[in-house]
C-alpha cells in the first residue's frame, strides 16, 4: 500500500512501519527516524503530531552528524532497522530487526467474518492495531435505540446481528438493488458465539420470511425519537429501510422472531463484498455446474475459481442458476462463499501480510455501519479477539427452518416451520453447539450429570416453595396445583415472585435434600444443570424446603425443562472448514 502522497514519508510502505511484538501478539508502530509523523493516511480532520519515542524501545541519543528531520525522505529497508552512521550493534533496548512471527500468535490476528456484506467486515478488527485514529474516522455508527443488550460482554455468549443491504452506493452498483431505496435487509445472519468460545452458529434469516414487525422507537437526525408503527404479516426484509426503519428495528424484529436479543448489529452494502474480496486477493469457490445468470451478471464454467470485486458480488447475488432458483438456494451459496472467505482469512498469506491487513482494515471500516455500542476500532478489536478464538470446524452455518406460504398459489414467500424453528432457536438460546464440540470439560459435565443419580424420595416427602422468576403470569400457582393434584407433591406452596428474573428454571436445595431434589427434577424434566446445590429455606410450616424458581424457559406444567443438547439430524447445516461446490 502506498501512502498516496500524504505526509513526508510518502515513499515508505506503512506495512514496514509495524512490527509484531512476540510478547503481546500485537503490531506496534516503529517510526522511521526521518518521519515527523506516523506514515499513514491523514484522518478527515487535520491533526498535528510531534515525534514520539517508539513504544517498547529506548530512544537513540541525539547526534549532530545528521541533518535533523528535514532531509529528503529515503526509502528504508526494514531489516535491519539501522540509520546511517549508527553503531554496528543497536543500542540497548532497541530491536535491530523485525522478530519472526510466531505461528501461535497469528491466530490472534484473525477476526471471523460472516453475512454476504456485513459478516465479512468483522475481519477488520485485527488490523485495527494499525493507525487507529484514521480507521475510527472511517466508521459510521447509528443508534441501537435500546433494541440490544447494551453491547457484547467478554464473559458471556455473544449474539451479533449482521445485515447486508441492497442499497446502492459508490460506482458500479447500477445493476443491483432498488434505485433511490434506503436499502432493505437483503441478507441477514444472527451470529451466536458460545460463552466458552469453542463454537459458533451463523443463522441465516430468509428475506422473504413472513414476520410481524413490532413498533420501533427510532432516533431521528435532530435527536428526537419517533415510534414507527409495527406491521403484521410482511416480508422480513422490510424491517429495514421501509417507512424510515433503521437497523435497530431489524434487531427488534429478530428478537420478536427468535426470542434472542442481539448484543450488537453491523451493516454493510454491496461495496463490502467487492472491496473486501479484492483486499485479500480473491476468494476460491467451487461450482458443480456451469452458471450463466444474466440477472446477476455471473458467467462462470464448472470448476474452481478465484473471484473478487464485481465477480464476487455477482456470485453471492445469483439465484436463478443455482438450486431451485430462489432466495433459499442463494442463501446456501452465500454460506459456502463465506466459508471460503474465512478459510482465506485464516490462511498464512493473509495473516502474515501487514499490507493485506492494512487494505482489509481500510476496506472494511469504510464499508461498515455499526450500532452506537460498537463505534470504535478498539471495540471492534475487542470483539475480534473474542471471535478469533473460534476454529472454522466448529462454526456452523444453518438457516431458519421454513416452508412455502400456504396462503399463496404462486409461491413467493415462506413462513416458519414452527416445530423445527423453535428447536433451532432453543439450541441457540441455551448455548448448545451445532457441532460435536464439547462445551464443558469432561469432569464438569460428569459432575452435573451426577446430580440426577441416586435415590429419589417419594413425591409425598418433597417439600418445595414455587417462585415465579420470569415465567408467564400465574405460572407459580398453575405449577403448584399440577404438582399437588397430578404428581402427589402435596407439601408444596406458592412463594410468589422471585427477587430477580432468571433465564432458566432452577431448583436450589441443601445437601440433605438431594433425594427430594432428584424426585422433583424427574417430575419436572429438569436437567442436572438446572439443579443448584445450596441452602434450604423455611416454609410456612416452619420446616426446611427447597426453592423452585420458574425462569423464562418455563413453558407450562408438565412440559420438560431439559434443554436440547444437540442439533436435530434433519436440520440443514454446514461447517466453515469444509469445501463444498455450489450446484
């Protein structure tokens, strides 16, 4: 990358000014002694910067044998980094040459990507170690309007909503999207990353899925808030752009649909695919047949191809020449493309090339719109480091289960396959992997399972107080009646509302109540993870009792509380490590 004539060091490659610190795994700036400023593009606002001692080394003492800062710029060869006239050996604390990059550190630089547009821009965070202020100026942010959780947390599972719009911006996009449109949610992926970072699920949401869009409080340009009225029975893609809806409304729609509240959102338009694929030198894809689609302008013969720019965009937009020719077939093609892109990003020729990372950072941040909780390179970097812990073999792509809309004679939209879709949503809500990766250590899993093993007390000896901690109103009384009348747990009572809401139903018990707890768990269909060894409480009769708190997962008396522990076999899915050819 050249510096495009900006600054004094316009003939010095910025990539040569950054060195990987093997101790921290991060790139650090090593300024040329002749440079009065960092050799990177100037941000939009003018700034003045005085030379600073490079971080992590001792500044060389002043010398009078050289002209001080105004000599003509010279191209320096990075190894060894030694100025003319300097001692043969570098001064104490100074590195004379760039250290060899360690293989184990390269993985920290990788940021996972996804979504045809928005998903790929996650790749920019690692390069955010470079010229942060300039990249911050590239980022556009809009309010989440309170629709999210307030931002991802490092100690919790992460849910990022990735939206690719059909908005036209920039040159070369006249053949795509609706002219003058603010853009719709053309491609949407809910990326769930497990709490322990061992696995992730990328859930595609079809644009033609019929959904209910809720009322959406939306921040206006003047800072005021306008509530955009919701609608029922409309296409999912109208949750963005239509009637002034912003990405926060798409976020609310996803929560309404899945029961999962995203932490953040990221949005990009057509240009993201073009610029990012070019930044990494192209992505290799495989076709099982010839494709000639005049609508997307894609014409490629059967076989393997490396695509970038306009060809890459045409590839992810084609649908008439693949599968059944609809949006669902295109989603499958897009998922294969994203898997290929991730493999390219993880490859050594990308991770070990500072110049490619610089290009990726520029392209990604310029294509990116994020929510107000994720509006700086530092925040993107933190997110990227969390995502960088993933392995492609444990990243699963799947699609919300749907079926043809029965109300249509000419099939144009789809509706939820309720039974299958709820299974998928439950898996994600309960942080269950779609791959065979083990989410807990063997010892921990065995200890949880052991809580269910052993003698069970008779139902008539079980003493329990039932509290409502997030279930539907009246659930505690309904459960109490069911336990007493249907299951013989007569020594039970209604404890009212819990002091705080819980996502999952729990049963707390003292050590000498373990047999009672096992009996009640068997009646409720409660898993070992829902059993919480702790203390007993005193019930209305003045005797020790267990505490059953009904959480948000409670569906009603008699409905099993054991969450699914694996994805159903009939759910279509693929993992990012496998090469698949589009048909």
